[in-house]
C-alpha cells in the first residue's frame, strides 16, 4: 500500500505548494474560518497547517489517511457537480507516504483531541493529544524517502514563492477566510477576513496591491444563466507582466484558453493593445455546463459550449472597457 500511495503521490504531490493546496482545501471543506500555514525552508523542512474547522473524531483518524476514504463523494451526481473542492480521497495517504506526517484533531463534540503519526507510510497508534476544535497537520521532510523526487525541489525561496502564489489565488476567491502564512518563523502574509460584500476590494488590495485596486473596473454582468463578476485592471505604465491574471469558474481557479483568448481580445480591441491584461474574474454557471478535468493537479475545465462562454466574456469586458474610453 505504501508503494501505491507513493505512486499516487507522484500525481498529487509535486512540491510543497501542492501539499499546501491539498491541506488548505481540506481545511476549507471542513468549514474552517481561519487557517494558519507555517513553513520552514520553503516547506521542504516543514509544512504545518492548522484550521478551526469541524475536525476529525479520534476513531476516524486512521480512516482519514487510508486510500479513497473520502467523506465527500455521496453519489455520481456529487462527483459531477464537484460541490466541494476536494473529491478524491488520496491526498492524505499520498502526502503521508512521502513525508514524516502527523495529524492532530478534535471535533466540537469530543472532550479531548487525538493524534496519529505516520512515517514513510507506517501508521502509528492513535494517541490522546490536546488540541482545540479543528485540525493540525504537520508534514516534515517532504520526499525524505524518495530521493529522486527530492532532487527536483528548487531553492527555498522558489518553493515558498509557489506557495505564496497559490495562496494569493485562493485568498482572492475566499475573502471570508482568514489566512496567515509564516516562513521560517516570520509572518509573511496575513489575509484578514472580509465580512461585508462591499469590502471585497480590501482582500484584492492585500493580494495584488494598491496599484491594481486604484486602477480597476468592477465587473458584474449576468445573462442567460452566465454571470461574470470581479475586477479588471486598467493599464498602468508600470505593469510589465501578465502575472496578475486570476480566473475562477464556480469558485475554482482555472487556466482556460477559451477564456484567456476572450479577455485578450477584449483588451486588444478597445485601447489596451500591447498592454498586459490584469484581472480577477469569477464566472458562475450551471456546473453541468462545465467538465472539470479529473486530473487532480491540473486546473483545466472544458465548457460544454465554449463559443457561448467566449462570446459572453468577450462582450462583457469589451463593453466595460469601452465605457472607460468615452
Ligand atoms: P478528500 O479531500 O478527497 O476527501 P483527503 O485525502 O484530502 O481526501 O482527505 C481524506 C478525508 O480526511 C476527508 O474526506 C475528510 O473527511 C478528512 N479530513 C482531511 N483533512 C481534514 C481537515 N482539515 N478537517 C477535517 N477533516 C479532514
Ligand atoms: Mg482533500
């Protein structure tokens, strides 16, 4: 089983940022309002994720780290709609098979917390362990037992950069959740929770900086079951890269060529030719109109009607941007 898990880890776990992604998504699935992320040495030495979600009961700890023991797929319908972010039941066993792993947790209804350690896929006994309601997962020495994978890890700073970038993308989509990130004992980023709808720009400012917020248009347009909302940046002299591009379909960050093309067209068509588009855009549509790629690590989607989506995104942005020229 350890071997199967290590092979699965090859799919799910590429580097520290993929571990952070899986663990933070689990925390959000568990209803966390606050997630603390502590890293050492770019996450290679340590990744510790602590949440205040619903926790795992002591008697379920061993189950949570066994293969395909997901609590999240009730039916095929669920799978199709991907109601929650995680849906595969392999992240924890995969991560545990390539690290020194510990899971501590407490549910609101239990009096005491419990802890389970796994080293190189060998599961220890569940022990009583003090813990507030919620879950802490520690992942130490990633790939310590898979030297071929460890070789591919980059410098600390690079690995931490990947983590920061993934968190930025998450922070934009989940403004109500408080996120704290520390690296080598120093607080690196604190996304404060945003409660009111009209304060969402605060989160955008925390993620992308004041310059984006000071030069952006608010978008919110819906037609025929499609809604596009968010912010598009107006060109600024200093923007010299296409880094600030965030697109979400039903709350999930995705990379999609259809949409990328529509955005680029709209910019080029109006007046920003040769400038880099910057945007944070959320597309909402009936989940049955999108296929989510089942590959866990890819952020791709396929629209059932790509043409329609393309034209909707293009027209919405085109109109909004053209309005700024008048
Ligand atoms: P999946 O998320 O696809 O269900 P995982 O391997 O990521 O699979 O997690 C396995 C199970 O462990 C989850 O279904 C959930 O029941 C439990 N779990 C994992 N992380 C947490 C957490 N932070 N809080 C509460 N439960 C968790
Ligand atoms: Mg998961």
